[in-house]
């Protein structure tokens, strides 16, 4: 992957995560199970990476965003979306370690998003798994799965919808 291709990928990921996180922030408090959408937001890291790779704030603000990711409407919807986002963060850490060729060895600039949140992680994978196995989520397993599948499809469609070149 070249640096421009990587920047384009981050721009596309920003276009997915920004409306997804807005949907989490706009959800009613009763749906969120005490989940702190602001503490778990990953778009600030995406924005920092895009700035480190030469984009200005106005350019980032003008990036296209994915449609169809409205507010979270149920606890099951929340859990399904978080499963996708937090699960992908695990793979992101592996990918971040492979970027030395284009970003330089030991350089955190440009790979904050893929590297994951700094400790303490507000919603580490084991905590999400415990929530998924708890009473409410367990009884809504089909709805959680439906939300996760819908979110995966939205991401796949968004990533293949057309080129974003920045």
C-alpha cells in the first residue's frame, strides 16, 4: 500500500465512523446501557491521522460520509454496532504494526486510529463480550446479530462504493 492509498483508506473509514458515532451520541440514554459514546469515539484518532498525513480541517470536514447509519434505536442495535466497531479495532492493531514501510518505524503519527485507544480502554473487547453475554443482550441475540450484519454490510458497501481520493 502506498501512502496516498493509505490516506484514502483513512478518509473512507472516517466517512463510516463519523456518522456511526453520531448515531451513538444521538441515541436515547435508555438505549445506551451507560455506554459513553464520547469516551469510545475513534473519529478523533482518524482526524489526527488525516492531519498527520497532510489534510487540513476543512478538507476533513468536507469528506463524504456514509448514509444509512442513523441513531441507535435499541440495546440490541447498540451491541451489534459495537461488536463490529470494537472487533475491527482488534485487527487494526495488527495492521498498524505493518505500516512501518510508509510511515516509518516507531512513528505513531498516521496510525493512531489503527493502534486503538490508549489505556485505559473505555470499552475493551473483554468488557464488550461480557455485555454481550449478559441478560438483556443474550435474550436479544437475533436482533444483536441482525444489527451486526447490517453494520458489516454498511461498512462493506461504503468501502466499495467508489473511490475517495484526497
